[in-house]
C-alpha cells in the first residue's frame, strides 16, 4: 500500500472532525465495533471504548484506517481521519503482526496531535503495560517505535 503522508508536513488533525467522520460512516449490522464506536461523542470517549475492546476487535480500527487512506470499501479518502483512527488503535489491546507494523507506522501521524496532547502519556503507558502483561515481538517492537516517534 502506498501512502505519501509520511513525507509531507504533519497535518493539523482535528479530533472533532474525526468523531463526525466516524458518525457518518455507512455501516452494515455486522460492523458492531464501528457501530459502537460511532455512538461515542468525543475522541476521549472513543479512546476509552478502544481500551475495552476484545483484542481481536482492534483489527476493525486498523481496517478503517486503511479504508480511509485508500478510499476503499465505500469510504472516501480521508487522510486525517485515517491518522486519527490509527492513533485510536493504539488505545486498544490489539497489536498488528510484526510484518504490518511498518504500515501502521505509515498510517500514524508523524507528531502527536496537539489537540490530543493530554492523551499521549496515557497511550504510551497503556502500550508499555500491554508489553508487561503479555510480551510479544510485535508489542515490543511497536512500543519501541512509538517511544521513538512520540517520546516516552
């Protein structure tokens, strides 16, 4: 998958616009995770919801971030929403396989969004706790990449 965002200037990411974008998704009944996410009224509520997802359900967040960047599966191209969805994935217990980490890192914003600065430390702490709870190569590698990019 190609993506030009990594080489561009950081986007001014707006969590309020992201919440609105999630609420406008056309979802089928089987998309329970995304339907439940769309019921949240703020990015903070969405992040809290993500922390309580079953581990395998986080892949739905990854899929939507991919859909927004590639304009696929009925989603219009929305790089800003893609980045914020990828960031939201970090609040879930799901960690992509090692082979998918470069793609996730390409989807994530280059810098932590200033409008969500109050969530950065909690996110990095959450990811560190996941590694301590059940360490795996993908969790360790992701935490190292996140600490390198966002500090920690």
